[in-house]
C-alpha cells in the first residue's frame, strides 16, 4: 500500500511546483522527485527481499542492486561516510540488515581525527583497510596501527571500549562492518590478519570465516588464514583486473557484493571501476564503485564477476545464511 501511495503522490508534487512558481520548478521539484523515486526503489527492494527470503526454494536467482548514491551519506568534515544499512541518523526500514550482516560503512577519516573512545557489546566488528593508516586502541589492551591489506576483527561479546583514528598525515579509508553473533555473552576477543594485494590479485581470498570453519585459527590473535567471526558469515575479497572474470560458490542461501570506492570520494552516481555480476540464468547486474547488490541465489550456486571497465576493481563478497 505504501508503494502505491508514494506513486500517487507524484502528481501532487508536480502540482505544488507549478503553484509555487518557476523557482521551485527548477530547483526543488527535481529534489522532490528524486526523493520520491528513492523511496519507491527502497520499498520495491524491501518487498523483493521479503518475498525472496520467504521463498528461498525457488530455482531462480535474483540480484537486487544497492546503488552508491542511494546509500545513507554524511559529510562531517573530519568524516565522510556512506551507510549501506540503517546507521546513526540514517534510518530506512528497507535496509536494516541482511541475514546477520548489520553494518557496512565506507568511511574516510581526516588525518589526526577519528572516533574517540566508545563502547560496543553483542556485535562482531571488523575493519577492512583500503588506504592510509588506522590507529586502534581498546579496553583489552590492544594498540595497533593498521595499514592497507590489514583486517581487524573485534568480537565485542559482553562489552568493550575502543577508539579508531587516522594515524599520520594522510586520510584513512576503510570499511567498518558489523555482524550479529550466533551466541550472546561471549568473552571479548581481538584478531588481526593481513592479506597482500598480490594474494588478492584476480583471486578470491577468504578474509573472514566462521570460527568453526576449516582453516580458521580462532586461538591466534595474529596468524594465517581468515579472521574468526562468531556469525554464519564468510567474507571474500579480490582485486579484479580489466577483462578478468572470477567465479565463487555462495554456500548460504544469500549473499551481498560491494565494489569499494577506490577512485576517490564520490557522493554522486557511481563511476570508476565497473563489473558485471551474473548469478544463475538471466540474473545480471552492472555495478560501479560504491555500488552493492543483494544476492538471492540459493545454496551452493556460483556467482560470476567480470571486470568490464578500465580499472582494477576491489570487490567484497559476503556469503550469508
């Protein structure tokens, strides 16, 4: 009903524009129409996700795009951030969470600024560093400077306090990702892992995996292999060269893919590296930097990602239950 209501409002906005004069027509009308269109797309996405998640036995696959410019966005001066899901002042019922995936924030923090000491509990929190250096300190006694290729995972459990700041004279660009734990009241833990660009070049590398998964060393603060997460979630990363194609099985009933905004801060329509994502027969979507997509493809099916642009694409792929 809300979907139909939003459509019905379009003539009202147009009538108001003509009533109040040319200045509104030229400036505010386009903004109003963009807002209505965004709301309609959000409701359509919410409806599609709800329908598909309640009918996961279907043989058809779906790719539902989450466009970069439609994410939540804020420019605080010291922090430029995009929110894939509801976060802080950005709230939308169409994008609350997906499986256990609750937060994907793409953050750029100005030099020598950052998030002061604050607390978390009952979340698995990981940071994927794209560029610059991220200084981490927490109530467990961990102090560390993370660089490109580093992945830090904090299992907040019963509660921790930490700070995250840009270290040095350059901006830090990183993705802050939260997932919901499978068990409550776990003891807090901290892990770091490092993955080189060479390791990720035209290959999928699993950087996060469930604690019980093969090859995960949940007893090692630093070590080889994926960081251990207390959620039914795996995260794969790649640097995909021009003209290259990769396939990856998604073992859960759904997934999420995100193209990192490596060409620079861009609050407008996505540009830069361009990939084509294919799932099953007939499900296909083109994504650019900052874009993401919900993947509804069924257990064990492959997705294929092809770089059809002229730049290397940094891509994150979540495998979700």
